[in-house]
C-alpha cells in the first residue's frame, strides 16, 4: 500500500523535450526545455489565478515531431504546439485559467 497517494491534480502537463542526436526534427531543437522552464515560472506567477493543482513534467518523444514542439495536457489529452512564450501565455490564460481550448495551437493528428 502506498502511503502518499498521487496529488489531486486538475491538470498534468507534459512537455516533450526530446533531442535527437542525428539532427532530425525534435522538440528540443525548438527550445522546448527553455519554454518548459518558462511555463513553470508562469504557473507560479499566476498563483491564485489558477487555484487548482497543476503539475508540469518533461517527457521523452511524444511522437509528434512534425508538429514542432508539443505539450499534452491531461486529463483531457489536449495536444498543443507552441513556438514562443506568447503561445505558452495564451495556453495558460485560456486553457488553465478559463477552461477554453486554444484551437489555433491544437495538434491535428495525435498518436
């Protein structure tokens, strides 16, 4: 029996930070780790604007290399692509804070 159960999360976000040694397309080549760190800071800054528990983790390859850098938000299994801090801001404001999906950043074909 586990003494410490998993935290009661509203959202669990996984950022692909895979880096391919062969130079082929991968999320890390688009600054995924840097933008993941930005997202963690943004979450702290928003504080009570997002009162529910949110956990941000890195992931290996999520199989969406052609979509550019990707993140997936559970439990809805919402897949986003992003290119800069403004996209992260929009996802946090719209999805996390207001519960509205950012249609323009959705990944079309998820694995």
